[in-house]
C-alpha cells in the first residue's frame, strides 16, 4: 500500500513540476509585436506571447508604452485626448474574411487581411477617467488619485 501511495505522490509531483515549468517558460518569453494597424485614434496591436496575468499585462504596458510611441507612433490621441489601443492575439496569423466576425484591416490589401477576434488587453484613455486598462479575461482597472491601481466596474 505504501509503495502505491509513493508512486501516486511521485506522479503528482511530476505533473505539478511540469505545469510550473510551463508557466515559467511562458512568462519568460518576450512579447512579439507582429503588426500595428491604425484607424484614427484607434490602434490594433497584433501580438504573440503576451503576459498571462492581469498584473503582467498592465505592467507590460507601463514598461513599454514609450517604446510603442517611439517605434509605432501609438497612441494617436484624438483632438480631445481620447485613444484606444487593443492588443489582439495574433494566433494563427492573417486569414481571409470568409468566416463570420473576423476583424479585417482596411490598411492591408486583401483577401488575407483579417484576424480572429481574440482581444487580450486594451488601454482606453479619456480626459475624464484617464487610462482604463481592460483585461479581457479579467477586469477593468485604472490608477486612483494616489497612484494606486484599482479595479473598477464599468456598466
């Protein structure tokens, strides 16, 4: 009986170790920006290897917003200060429009100029609220007047 329990514990340890190694490996891969598409004050950033956690996504934005402005010229605020940047999982790459509800980019020649709509993260800025961070499999966040990141509920 003891031998069987040891084998089960060893197997569980192995599986947990493999899962932990996978998550560490995923978190250490650099984010790859595949393309940036601009439409007025709205930017779509196609990415691979985006951080998994809510905090990781927000921290990535804070560390890389200057680089995005320098390299890609985003965000491009409207005359009244609003902008939206959505980070999309590039997944299997560009596809033809054919399938329902794909996001297609008018700044590219077709027919292979669409992606699956798999939003990961967005940054919306307005003069009233400031920057609001939306984690699509999580919540909405912004910084309060003391600089503390808080979760907000947008109706």
